[in-house]
C-alpha cells in the first residue's frame, strides 16, 4: 500500500511541476504584462478619485454643525438631511448643485444671527463656507467624471484579458495539488512508522505456538 501511494505521489509531483511551469509561462507572457500595467493604472486612477472625494467630504463635513442648525430653519430640509446623512453621495447626486444655494443661504443666516454659533465656531464655519463656490463644485464634477470614464475604460480592457482568470485558476489547482501532496507524504510517514513497529519475529513465534497447539507438532516458520 505504501508503494502504491508513493507511485501516486510521484505522478502528483510531476503534475505540480507542470502547473508551476505553466504559471511561470503566463507570468512572463506579454498578455500578463499588459494586465499588470492596466491594474497599476486602475489603482492610480482609483487613488486620484479617492483623493478628490476625500477633499470634498472633508469640506462638507467641516460645515456639518451649521447644517444641523440650518436644517431646523428651513421647511424643505430633504436635501440638507441628505447632505448630513452622506455628504459625498448627496453631492454626487446633486447634479443641479443646489448645495451652492444652501451654502449661500446658510452664510446669510449666520451673518444675520438667525443661525446661532459660538464665536470661534462661527468664524471657522464662515471661513469654510467661503471656499464653496459653483466653480469649485463644477471642477470637482468634471474631474470626477473624467476619472470615472478613465476607470470604466480600464475596467473594460481588463475584462477582455482572460489571462488573469486562467492564472488564478492554475494557481488554485497548484495549491490544491500541493496540499494533496503534503497529505500523501504525511500518510506515507504514518504508514512507514506503523510498518517499522511491526515485530515480525514476535509474530512468527506467536504463529508457531498457535500452530503447535492445533497440530500437536513443533512448527518452524522461515
């Protein structure tokens, strides 16, 4: 049984080598190189999108205290509530840039004393509100749209490259084969240990005694 398992192990090791060679061949190929280049570009574009989104989120988050107070002053507070719940999503959905009008009215309310804020907070909020302009938001949308289109283009190209799927599949098979080989090696070690613990001499002697009792004659097993 040990010999049978060892023969199977030899076959598995050969297959593992073939899979490893196949993985190396794919990783050194032009198509995979193109895939890596596109993946790097995708990460770079996603990073840029993350930077400009974070900047807008931080800006909107900075006026959150004033927005909460302003919400109580207006009848149509739906959009204000959206900006409080998820500033970035609200901005991306706000194609008409109604936030510009909200910011303008908020600033007027603060200056008129309708929206009460502590002096330090008041100065800080007013300063941050000055940084909100239609031009800035339009620039954000233009850049966000441009980067989004670039990202979609990269994803479309990546979908056309099947080598990554082939590579992942091959790596999965490689891992399974390797695990199976380790299991077989472990099984062989256990069986060899079991075989080594078998006392042939003692078994022969015990069998000789059993046969002697059965046939009433001395029996010698060579």
